[in-house]
C-alpha cells in the first residue's frame, strides 16, 4: 500500500498511528531525487514547474499499487491524478514501479463523502481530508509575505471544500459530520478552523455537540407535539427521547451531567413538549434534581439563578431583597424577565414582605403600640425596600405584603372601625404607588389599597401637590374638584414653576446674550462664544445648568402623568371630566408650566409613544397650546427616529430602500396618528404616497420635481369620512408628510453625488424639491432668514462638500419643523411659545450643520436654552444686569473690537440691547447677515466708528428701542416724521428764544434743543432708517453702503 512522505523527503507519515518519523539518510536522498524527477517530467510535459505544498501531496508507490488504487485510497479523481503526474507515465497509468514518487492532488470532497464508512461510522477518507485542510491552513498561517488576497483565497478554498464535503453527504449524516469537523484538532491550523466553522454555520448545522443534540431533540419533540397521524406512537417516542437523552449524558464526564441536563431543561421547549418531558424523565431516572426554570435559555436562566442565589446569601430577608433589586437593575432585559418568572425568587420576595409587615402580623388594635403606628412602620419598611427597586419587583413585593395588611385592616374594621393607615403611612403609600407606576399588576395593588380605604387630608393632597400620581385618590372616588385638581395646580404653580424660575435665573445671562447678541455672529462664532462663556463660568456652573434642566424635565414628566390621568377619569368620576379638562387648559395657559412640558417632550418625545401615555396626546390636544406642544414633540420624534434613517438612502442601491421603508413603517405603525390627531387609515394612505415619491436611480430634475408635485397633490386629495382634508399643506400632518418626502428625496439625491451648490443641472435643486413638495411660501421665507435655503449659504456649501452630505441635508431640512412650529404659534397669538420655537429653529439649523464641525454645540445651547430669552428680558427690563465683562467677551466673538463690544453690550433703561436694532438697520441698508462677506463688512463699519460717536449712537438707539417697545423688526425705511431729520431747517432749528418774563418787566432767553443737539447728546430716538442716516452724519459716522 502506498505511503505518504513530505515534499522535502524528510519524513514518512503513518496514518494508522497518526505519527510521522524520519527517513534514513539514504532514503531521503533517493526520494528527493524521485520527487525532482516527477516534477521535472511533469514540467517537460507542459505541467506546473513546482510542487504546490498547499494542495499536493507526495506518495511512494509500493508493490501491488496501481494509479487506480492510489486514486481510490486518496479519494481523488483518476483524471485529476493523471493530470497531476503528466509525463510521468503513459495514459493508462501502467508505467509505475515500487519506490516511484507520485504527486497526489487534494482529495475531492464528494469522493471523501462516498468513501466507505469506518468503525466510527465516519467516511474512511474524512480524517485524511481534514488533515490536508489542516496542512493548507498551517501553511497559510506561516507563509512569509503572503498577501491579503492570497490569504482570503486560501480561506475561501478551505471553506468551499468543507461545504462541498458536507453537501455530498446524505442529509441524515451531515450534523454528525459537522460535529466531527468542529471537534477536529485545528490547533496551529491557521484560518482552517474559522473556515470550517463558517461552512458549518452557513448550512444551518451546529458545531457544538450540546446545541446539536438539543436541536435534534426539539425537532423530534415538535414532530410528536404536532403530529396528527393516528398511528403515531407517542408513548414509544417519548420513551425513546428519554433513552436518547440519557445516552447523550452518558457520553459526558459524570460530574458534568447535572449541569448539562439543567442547560437542556432551561431551553425554550415551546411546541416541543415531548422533548421537555423526556428531559424531566431522564433527570428522575438518573437522580438529577432540576431547578425550576422559565425556559428563557441556558445563559439567561443561569444568570438569573446566580443573581437570586447571591441575593439569598445576604444577612436578612430585607437585605436579600435589596441585593436582588440592585442586581436586577443592572441585568439585561432577558435576565430580568427570567428572574420575574422564576419560582426560586418567590420565597425571597415573600420573606422580605413578611419581615416588612411583621408589625401587622396577628394584628390586634386593642394591644397595638399606637393607633396607626404599626401600619406606619409597615409602610415605612415597604417604601424602604421599593425605593431602589425596579417597578416590577416592587409590585411583586407589594402583592406579597398585601394579604397581611388586608387581614389587619379586616380586624381593625371589625373591632373599632377606623382607618388602619394614617397620615405618615399614606405618605409612604403614595410614594410607593409613584414607584410602581404603570408596571404590570400595579393597578390591582392600588385597587386593593383603595378597598382598605384609608385617607388623610394632610398627606394625600400634599403628595399630589408634590407631583405624585393620582391613581390612589382616583380609586377612592373622592370629589375631583376638591381633593385632586387644586393640588395638581399647586404642583404646577409651586414646584414646576419654581424650578423653571431657578433654571431661568441660572442661565439668564447666557440666554440674553445668545438672543440679543448672537444674531450678529456666524454660527461658528456663536458656538465659540457659548463655549468660551461656559468655560469661563467653570464646570460647577455647567453642571448646575444640566442639573436644573434635568429637574425641570423631571417635573414635566410628573405633571404629564397627572395631566394624562386627569384627561381620562374613571367612569364613576365622569361627571368631573369637564372640570378636569378645564384644569388642564389652565395648566397649559401658564407660560412656565408650558415651558416645562415643552422642554420635557422635545427632549424626550418618545414619552408620547409609551403605552402608559396612550391617551395623553388627546388630552393635551384639548387646547391650542397643548396641541402645539404635542405636535412639536411629534416633529422632534420624527427628526430623531425617521429622518436620520434616510442618511444612507441611495437610489442606485436597492438595499438601502429597506431602511427607508422600515422607517416609514415604524412611523406609520407607532403612536403618530394619535399624536397628530388623524385617522390611522388616512396616515397609511399618506405614507404610501411618500413611498411612491422616492427617487429612482437616474431620475432627472424634472422627474424628481414631478414626483414631489404628485406627492403634494396626493396629500391634498386625502379626505376622511367627515370630509376633512387632514394633509393639506397648511396642516401639521400635511407639513410633516411633505417634509419627510422632501427629506428622503434630498438625501437620496445627495447620496447619488448631486452637489446642490456647484452642479448647474441641480442649481437651486434644494428649493425646487421643497417648493414642489408643497412647503408653504411663508416657511420658505422664514427659512431664508436662517440662511437655510438661500443659494451660496453655508448650509448649501456643506451639502456639497460633506463626506456624507445626506446627514447635512437631513439636519437642515429637519430644522424647517421648528420654523413651522413658530409660525403656527404666532398665528395663534402665542408669541411666548412662538419665540421659543423660532429661536429653536435657528439653533437646530446650526446643530444640524454641526455634525463633526464647530457648529455642533450651538444646537443644544439654543434649543434648550436660548428659547427662553423672552422670559429673561421680561424680568430684567429695569436694570443693566448684563452689562458685564462676559457680555463684552461674548460680543468680541462677532469680530467686534473691545471698544465696540463694550459699547454694544449696554442696555437701555428698559433692558433692551441695541444689537438687534443695528442688525435690522443693516439689513434694510442691504447687508446680509447670512453672507460672510456682507456680514463682515457690516462689522468693519461698526469697528470703524469713532469711539465717542459710537457711544452716543448707542444712547440714541436706546431711545429708539423704547419707542419700539424693544421690537427692532418694526424699524421702517421711512416714517412720517422723517422731515424732522431730513429737513435741515428743522433738524438744525433755532434753539434760543426770547420771551416776556413772568412779571412783564423784561425778557428771558429760553433754550429748546433741536433734533441735531439731541442726537449729539444721545437723547434722540430716530425711528426710521432715513432718520438714522441723518443721525450718523451728524455724529461724524459714515453711512454704511452694502
């Protein structure tokens, strides 16, 4: 029988003993010459000139061998063997002799699969086949200067051979072969192991014996569970499954068997019941005790048991519960669910509940230490346990504690008939109810406490006024107008507004500076100004800002819960619903309360999509301001969840369509219809129109415009059963769907390589898409004010130059949402919230453009902070609080000199800043603040003013602002009073007059300043551009020319 030697003729391999040994020197020399001869003869015949050690072996012929026999033993095709030895023997393969060296190519996987089965049932050629692949992997790992392409090719070849071998086996044998391959010793085999595992994985086979056994067991159990065959022998199959399970365990070391059986038991055996029963039967027969399981999987169940077991090592039941709660909070959702479902956790929770309720165990009111003291101690104990526990665990604890409390209450009612739980106990109960919230089972816990019926006028109203949930007082059924709404209003007017005031007070200077000085800066300059301001204030100031904002949002969440509960009273309290709705309307009418809700929902818009807030959107929509808060939250939710998913959309790549489609489906299937106040069916139609509007590869501008116009018209045509057109472009749903369509289209175009700034074909394409989609002209105008859509502005430049332009496009287009919000607020006569959204719009544009640039920080500062500048101004019109060095430094970021910045930081007596008025003047003179060169020319003009003249000009502008009541936008080009300035005779009118004195005996001189004198003294108040021009000339300041 032929035998194998290495290509260098140094070693002979013994496949039976799986060893190799050195050849004698004489044989080494002889076989070396034989190998050279075989390779040379092959090369002379036109074959390869070198031996390939990764795919070819060298075999020595012995007496009785033939090429046919060697091919069969090596599991190679006869033709392949002939080709590998071309020129070495004749076409019939007869010219071979003992001690000849034959070149044998790599085994053919399909022949290996068909080789006779060995004693272990595996094909006899499998071991040699895997040895060859091991050798290939080893050479790949240690070959010098191998390229990445060669390495990848080698991996792919090994993977293909393994795959071909498995595919050639009968299906019933493939899993066993996969386990043998996975169990092969691939140590030092380079990439061979990973390639083999990949081939196994791709065929849905298992490489782990336990996984393979469990999978087979489940399939057999599932077949038995689902079988409708009347001849199917369930008992016999059940018995066989048990036998096979025991046989599997018998193949493991005895010490490992209990853990292995537990892992099998912990798997999900849904629809595989017979398999589960087989595992249980095997455990009984083998004397292996199985722990209870929720069948969430071996890893999950093991992690859950570890947490429970470690908690049980704590010193007391209460400590055990706290340790459990701490670990539960850190666990994955799957492990938390496994703990909740575990029977092992029940004794732990019950023991903690028993310890906490011990004072009420066997309660006797006649021998109690105090009237309601025992119950107070119990509620105190329970609160101490639930305070840091997850709501689900807290509910379980309260369920375990309630029977003792209920029994004590029954005794008390029977004996003396008064409330079991008093003021202190009820305060803790309200806190516990806040903790369990809307967790499963929480409402039943509340109902059971309501059946006990304790109430205290000093505790429950106070808890509500501190932001507690309303579940318990509502369950008691007491008059809403007496016990609930006044205290909700107190919470809003007291705690919420107080915390808003604290936030405003802390940030008022920064917000004032952003609102009054920021418009003079570029986004980059304003970003840096804010960053430097905060740096100057120090880390403590910054942390306090974050903490105060977080407190406002926390208040907002509590108030949202109360509003939600007021909006949907229980049926037995339906007579109070109108009163409750009126209370909600009053809450929303308060500026600071509305601000808290707005800060909460714009930062956490997903709250409105939570099941616990299922009806909150409808409650808030009862008022115009509430409707806008909901819709603004909806736009934030869309901006954060829907629009970003368009970032990779490329019409030329079909794979990216799925991500867009998934985003639209999530938008359609979520809570959006409720938030927007529209019917689900109508929203489905609208989303279909958006899907149809998406650009395809190669779409020209005309086709894109046609699709956008078709989207616009289609949305206009959607009419609900009541005849309402909910998607017209003047409705919020209509606006949102149009901007989603436009955003997806623009992202697709940007990712297709369209450069909106420089490509003549697409010049103005950004505006074209939004125009065609039906975005209202009013919004387009406001967007121009932010520099959002105008040609040549920073945003358009970024669209064309960004490494991922769609991100920039989507961010800037998404900012239009804030513009819409502002317009709607102003139309509704709500300037407070209008200012909030309008400033947010500007900040959002800068934030959107700020991905990876200096723009970034401005978004957070403006959206969360500067939006409240109007509150600051209202509270600081009678002082000069912000005339500080910080204000000077802030303004210097605009490029102003220190002297100019110092002059412009000054406020009027009413608190107005001259900067917005100067900007209004400059824009009416033709300067464009969103154009870098134009804005800089305006700054240069301010810096060039003589210092004294500039100071006097600012004083004059303070008087102007007083007349305009701070609204710089009201400054006109001309005024009916212009002649007092433009007519020289009036401007420089005579100032000294003579008049008879009071006694009629002589004359006195009377001096009345003319307009020119007032200007020079800083006491005039020019009310038009024309008048300011004259004042500038009088002060010796050049009139600017854009």
